């Protein structure tokens, strides 16, 4: 099992734990106290995910890179610069916190 798969499994187990805790059929939820301070099962799941550093991947343009050209650049050279730029940001992923206004990872 890869590290990513292990993380996903841990997240799934955490969500199951929250849902089971809130279930009216569960023996542990006699008082229906939230595990993570949420006012509902949905909010408790959201707070759990946030506590685990889960973020939302957003669709965003690559950051711009300013560079100065000191001589005339041919089309081929321009394409090499563009290719290097794309390669540098190949793993770039724009993310936002699950809960707006809070920083993930504590």
C-alpha cells in the first residue's frame, strides 16, 4: 500500500468514526456530543478533514515568472524557455484550505 493510499484509508476511517458517533443507533452517541466541535454530522466531518490537513484542489493558472531578455530571442529559444517553465511547475497544484480563512496544518 502506497503512502497516499494509507493516508486515504486513515481519512476514510476517521469519517466513519465521526458518522458512527453521530448515528442515533450507536451506543456511544447517547448525548450526541460532537467529536470535533461541529453542530451537525456534516460540520463535524468537515472539521475532522480540516484537522487532518485536507485541502481543496482548485483550478488556477500557473504563477507568472518574470524574466529579462537581454538580447533578441529566436522562436526556438522562446520555446525552450516555455518548456523549462512548464517543466519547473509540472507538479504545481493550487490548493485552498477546506475551511475558508483558516490555515491548514495548524
